[in-house]
């Protein structure tokens, strides 16, 4: 049973990580150029991050 519990725990953590990435990238897509500049990012870097699939860090 510990192996199953560990697998479920790892799966849950992976799904949470993927959801956090998806959510962060959606919020990043809504920022304008002035906010991007405030966080030290330009539109090119933001677009590169936004286009990444959720499973890619």
C-alpha cells in the first residue's frame, strides 16, 4: 500500500504543478507591456512563456 499511496501523492502533486503553470501563464497573457516591464520581462519573453505547454517548466 505505501507504493500506491506514494504514487497517488506524486500524481496529485504533478497535477497541482501543471494547474499552477497553466494558471500563471493565463495571467501572464493578460498583462500589458508596462506591467511586463515592471516585472523585468518583455513581450517576446512573455510570449515564449505563454506558448509553453503546461507540462513544460
